[in-house]
C-alpha cells in the first residue's frame, strides 16, 4: 500500500470516529467510505484496535503540523504562546475533527493501557510546547521572569483540554474558548510591566 493510500485510510477512519465515536466505528464503515475492501483494510490494519491506534497518531500528527504552520517562530515567546493556544482552539475542520478524536481516544484509553501510554506521551509533548514558548518569553522579556514554567504550562494545557472538550460537546463556541484561553494566558503569563520612569 502506498503512503498516500495509508493516509487516505487513516483520514477516513478519523472521519468515521468523529461521526460515530470509537465504539460505533466499524472497520466496514471505514472500508466503505474509503472505497476499498474490508479485506484490504484488515490486511494493513489487522484489527479495529490497530486501526484506532494508527488513526490517533495520524490525527495528532496532522494537528501538530497544522499548529506549527500557524506559529511564527520569529515572534517573541508570548506571541508564540498566544498563537499556539489559539491555533489549538481554531474552528478549522482539521482541528475540530481532532478534538473529537482526541476526546474519544482519551476516554477509550481508560481501558487500554497501551493506548494510555500513547496519550501520555503526546500530551507531554503538548505541555512541553507550551513550556518552550514560556521559556522563550522569559528569555526575551515578553513574559514576566517570576512565572514558574512547569506550573504555568500544566495549567494552560489543562485549560486548553477543558475548553476543547467544552467546544466538542457544544458548551462553548470556538470563539468563546479562544477568549477564555487568552484570559488564562494573561493570568498565567502576565506581560512584563514597564519600569517606572522608562
């Protein structure tokens, strides 16, 4: 199978998960939507479980690539942090689908220790991406020097996760989530106040 076909199958699987949930997804749904035989799908992804694992990795990698394209690496740390958080709360179709997939996978990982490990690794990467922006902001003077990087990163990641879940089930709009995230960022990473007389 070509890489293009693999990407197509995983993209379709993510669509099916977003429409039906992990429990409602069947491999035949994916095969039908992708226009391939169930036998071909099972040849490359031996079970529904294998397909779900691969789909989660595909969705997260695609989301991260989308985020990276929206963060200006020439901006200061605080600006990069804002761009990062707002990109995760985007109403872009890729991000909206990923939030559903992420929410489903997070729930399913309760019963799948191996999947729980994958979730933990990827969530740690998310926290680390926030931490890098904060560290850069402290270095370039755009974020107050007394901000605790580890604590602020954990709390901002938790806010992003919670608001993402709320958007996914319709409690918040993406716009409301972005406003809430900016308020959280202002609280955790206050702007550096100019010195008196400067």
